[in-house]
C-alpha cells in the first residue's frame, strides 16, 4: 500500500502516519524528518536546507525529489509507504509521478487532513511545550506563520492535483485522534479494495 498524507503543519500527519505504520507494516517517509537528520549530520543537503527550514520556507523541489527517490528504493519500502510532508508543490507531485512510473509503482490513495487554521498555532505550541525546549527551529510563531502561508500558496494546489486524478480523500482532522484514525482506515479500505 502506498499513500500520501496531506495537511497543514499541526494537522496531525505525523501522529496518524505512526499509527498506520503499526497497523499496516509499512514505513513512514517524512521528508521533514529526513531533512532534519541531514541538518543534524551536516551533510551537503543539510547545509543547504538549514536556513531555508528555519525560515519556514520550502527546500528546492529537486533536492527533496532526490531524497525521496533514494529512499523509496530501500528494501523496507517493498511492502509500501506513507509519504508525510511530500509532495508539497505540484512540481513535486509531478516528480513523484515520474519516479513511481519508472519503478512500476502506483499510488493507492491521497488522504488530506482538513483542519481549522485557527487551531493549528495552539497545536504546534503544545508540541513545542511537550517536547521540552525548542526542539524544532521552525516551531516559532514567525516560522509557523510562514509555513502556513507556504502551505496555502504552494501545497493547497497539490490537493486539487490529486482530486483531479481521482485519488483524493478528505478526512476531518478536527475530530479526536482515534476517530481520525478510523476515518483514515475507512478511506483506505474504500480506495484499496
Ligand atoms: P515538516 O516536518 O514536514 O513540517 O517539514 C519541516 C520543514 O522541512 C518544512 O517547513 C520545509 O522547510 C522542509 N520540508 C519538508 N518537506 C519538504 C518538501 N516536501 N519540500 C520542501 N521542503 C520540505
């Protein structure tokens, strides 16, 4: 099973992806996690991405595309994967399409978590508090404002892209965490069956 989780920062993508990993034995591929690891390890990609990420802007499409291309070839992806945080632009969606076509893979479903924007800042502040000090350089009010702007301008069109392709399913991300999981499972069943 290969799926994409879409939704703005703080929508609960990471939490839900972790649950899907457990239930379905597939892997979670978070480009944000991969980029944070690259920053931590000071790799060439990390050095390029660090300031861009701290500002809440997007790392160039080709850079992220290459990271994903390398990752989905790994043996642990054979049973499937959940893309969390990718694609974030229509250009990335096109890159993914080509990439998967070359590997003979198909996408089963794209699930968008739809949330009230006014709730997001509170959720992210909670995440920052619960994990102690500023674990993420981009969980500041300024960077978050930028991340939401970027989401509206560049990532919202990705939903329309997948709607047009007949792959999009929307789930109300304002429900409680368990209810959201159940709705995602129902959306998967309806698409994969
Ligand atoms: P996330 O953990 O998904 O919120 O990602 C954190 C930051 O990493 C984003 O604000 C971007 O700067 C960068 N990033 C993650 N995924 C992508 C992507 N698919 N395209 C461009 N930048 C990304």
